[in-house]
């Protein structure tokens, strides 16, 4: 089945490139298939996670190819799958911090409602655009809170997130030849990102890189399939670098670094030696891939990651305007520290000085502060504290929780919650992985405290 999934998704990338209208059929196929499987096996939580993982991985590809009905479809599908799961299995009463989290956001909605005459945008659209991300996180967290799942099923969730990324990469490769002529600046490169946002493409590819790196350390059982997926890891890394968007790639590097340390202290002496040899291989691989992209971009990739422009001169603002947006959102918090200025209103708050709306927020943390005030601070603390408590002081045994939290925290700080994947990945940090139900090889490789 693994080989078939790989072949299908390579084929999907080819088909949708040549017949882009098929992207909409692809979307409906995803919706129908996973809805059917969740309803058919109501007590099997795995299918809720597989469906949510798959649409989280496919969302950017579907947006890129006009395969969605409306822009926030990915988040709404995650919410729908999670609601089906909650209906079938319920949720734990100990997940009350997330109920409190959503309650804390209500005052900001009320303030926006009473102030809606000050701007022309639809109240409904404004609220949904800004809160669809937190809502998808909320329902995902309710369902995943201390949910027990076998390690091999968790890895399958990872696989289902990666498969649509393979299709996306095939599409991007065909979209435009990546010769040096398209790398003429040190800015995020839409041409090398399938004509779409390089920031979001790099974000999802960075997650794919981490997932496959985890399988580099904990190999697939089928050797040939393992080598094929390591080839996919190389492909993701090259394509991620060529987007010229740094956030997603640096986030992947952070996740990899922390997971490597965690894994090292979990395994026995024999596997520490194997890990050391793998890390040497990894170092050689990183050097080779970086050298390749340097040549491919005529050195422009170095300028991008060192904060320089196309001429090699140091940029004054390496955040490409994000600091200005962040500063204004903090100003909004200082103006209304108790309840904030209202959901979606920071965009209009910035317009008071510039005379134009400009870009929406890139930082979910400062958006919470500016639009929800102290309630936003409390909401963020709840999100940060709950998985930390569960995994450090509670009963959860989830070796991936720190990388998952890094992905969530880093992504919402450079790309807000514009896509479904940060909220879904956050929820995975709440899962209680069952290593004792895994095969002996997996138990040995993880060497968890529970088995000791």
C-alpha cells in the first residue's frame, strides 16, 4: 500500500499540472473518502487524525491550483473531521483549558461587532478570517487531548501529511524550470513556489522535512520504501530552500535539532552509535544540498539567508516588514490593554497612520495581544502551558511534543494561522503515544521510561 500511495501522489502531481481542473475533483475526493471512513469506523480515532493530517498537508497545494471552494476550506475541513470524532468518541472533561481558551476570545468578537460601522469589510468574513485558525486548533485540541494512539498509527498520520506534499513538489517542479534566471533577487520566490506564497510553501515543506528526518532516525520497515522516502526528503529540502522563504526552513532546523537531542537520550548505547553515524551522513548531505542550491541560484541563496539584498548588501530589516506590523499590534495593545481593539481590527488600526490597510498580521501572538488585550495573553498562556504540563508532569508519553510545539510556536510567529496545519500539529502534542503497543524494534529504538 505504501508504494501505491507514493505512485498515486506522484501521478496526482503530474495530472493536476496538465489538467488543473482536476484539483477540484481531488478536493471532493478527499472530503468524501475521509468522511466515509470516519463514519464507517466511528470508534477508530485514527481516521479522524488521518483525514485532518491529509487535508492539512494538501491545503496549500489545493489553494495553489484553485482546488478549493473558498479560501479557509482547509481549516473548516479539519474542524468538520474533528467534530465527527468528538461526536463519536466525546472529549475528556480535563480538556477544560481549551474551553476557557475559546471563551477568552469572545469579548474581542463583541468589540468588533459594536465597532463594525468604522470599516467596510463584512463582520462575518472578518471574524471567520481571523478566528478560523484558533477554532481549528480548539476542536483539534479537544479531540486529541490525552487521546491514546499506537506509535505505528501515529507514523501513519505523519505519512498521510507527507503524501500530498509529494504531489505539490511534482507540480512545482513542472510549473517553471528552475534555472538561474528566476533567481535574480534575494526575496521570497513565488516562481519557485508554484506561483504561490513562498512563505506558506516553505512552512509546509519544512514540516515534511522534519517528518521524514524522524523516519531517517526511526526507519520505515520496508528498506526500498525507506530509501525512496529519503529521496523525497532530499527533494523537500531542495524545494524548500529554493522558495527563498526562511521561516519554514529555520523552523524545520529547530525541530530537527531538538528532536535529535531528545532521541539521543532515549536510546541505548548501541543505537547512540548508529545515530552518530547517521548524523555524520546528515552533515555531509546538508553540505552537499547547500552547495547545490548555491550553484543553482548563483549564490543568491546565501544573500537571502545572511540578510542581504541581491547586490550582497546588508538589509536594514531582515524581517521584510514584519517588525513594523508587530510594532503596530503592540501599540494596539497599549491603546486597549484590557479587552483589545477587537478581532480583525489591527489591520484598520495600522491604516489610521498609513492611509491604507496593508498586509494582515503575520504574528498570531501579537494579534492576540492587540485584538484581545489581557484576555489574549491569558489565552496564549493556556495554549503554552497545557501541553507542557501534560508531557512534563502528566501521564502523556509523547516523544514528539517539543518539536510539535516548536513548529506551532515558530509558524504562528512568522505566518500567523493562515492555514490549518499549525493548529493541527499543536493538537498532536496532546496525544498520548502507546509505545508498548508498537513492535519490539520501535520499543527498543525509543527505549522509553515506561518500558524501564
